[in-house]
C-alpha cells in the first residue's frame, strides 16, 4: 500500500514508541571583552520594566532596580578556580548564589549582611527527610527571613516562579532604609549549580528583561560551575515567552491609555464611539485571528483556512499527500 493512499504523509521523523523531545537550548560560552586588561561581560538586552501589575512585586520599585544595574560586569571565567564552587558568588549587588554549605556558614552570612535565605529543595527528598536543607534550622538563620521553594520538576518550578520573584522583591523593598537598600538575599540548593541557579536566572529575566540565554550567560560569568539540566533550560525558554507576552500586553495598554488621554484633552465626549473603541480591550476573537467569516461554523473551519489565512503559525505532524508527488514511494 502506498503512502498516498492514506491521504497524509509525515512532515518530520516520527517514532511511535518514543516521546518527541523538546528542542535543546544551546547556551554559548559568555562572550568576554577586555578593558585595561580586565575581563568584562556586557549585557545587551536590558529593558525597562514595563509590567504594570504587582505579579513580581511593586512595579515602581522594580523599575528602580533596573536603573541601578550597570551594563558591564566582571567576567570571572578567567580567574575561576575549582574551589570556588564551594563558595557563594555575588550575582547582583543584593543577590548571592551558592551551595547549601555556604548557607550554613554563620561567618559568611554575617560578614556579607545576608538578610534572607531562599532554599530551593527537591520535594520528594523533603517528603522523606523533613529537615533537609531547612534554613530555619541553620544556626546562621537566626534573625534572618527564610523562604523555601520545594519543586519536583521544571513544571513545578514554573508554577512558583512569579511568587518566588515577588517574595525576593518584597523583601528588598521592605529593607529600604532612607535611600539605601540594605537587603541581601542568598539563593541556594544542595550544589548551587542547578535549581537555585535556574531561579536566579529567572529573576534576572523577569526584572531586567534579559533573554533566557543571556540571563544564563550572565549568571555563569559570576558562578562558572553551573550545570543546569535541559528541562530547566527549556522551562526558562518558556518563561521568556511568557514575559515577552506580558510586556506586549503592557505596551498595548500604554498605547490605549495615551489614545484615551489625547482624546479627552481634545474635548471628545465620553459617548464618542471612537473613544469607546480605544478603551475596549484588544482581545481578538478566533474569527479575527483566522480572518474568517463569523457566519461560518467553527466545525466547518478546515486545516488550510486555520493555518494559511494569517493565523498562528503551526507545524502539523502530517501533510496532505495530494500536495506532493510521492509516486517513488509506492509499493
């Protein structure tokens, strides 16, 4: 029997006994620049914080954090030593990343002025050993705020990222003393190279607008021993898309607000249809998305009209065999 008799042919390799793996996110080595013989890493993708909601904390406070971040940072890849992996590194002026043994070190916590410890733990391991990496049981945590993030998978972490980032920002904002921020947060897991590093990278993405790749590169310039698994890299890639969508929605909202303000300044009536239209949400129906006639029933929408009429791009797992000549594949 020929493939054309089935009506469809595969558009990509298909293995029925194996799940399709997500694409790998390749993180190139962090680029290095030199200034007066000093190795530097320059951030290219810093964006002003535009999200209006308090999903990640007070927007005005986060905007001030963005303004304080310089574009050039020391690149520690040249001077990195193996023993550094047992220490904590300052990723941002107020954010440290390291292993659990550093979080237990009273001298380090006191000398660096740590005011909050955030533990990223394995949920299954915690269910067996309740005291595992519990910062409230560390002698170093006396008088210090603590927070634990227990996750089993990348999906679990994705669901908790917004609340975790908001917790860090709320703590930093509460630590303000006059015009100087005194809060410092130590994020750690058992090794300081996997789960906790992914959380720090997500924080940098949410606050400073960096892509997943640049955020990982930036964190790696300060802690060169990162070993983030592919599942967490893909999670950060999805998180990047969500953040981009939130920024786009905020940009549309600002544009609508400007239109409404300009219209009111011109003395338009609140009942003016054009003014009401500009104040309406910008959601599109599926008819707008696929440029379809509203009279057409949803069940009548074909594959061609859905994917080829200007709607969302997608790659179907099979293609219509009649569109191609596969006579050479016939039995």
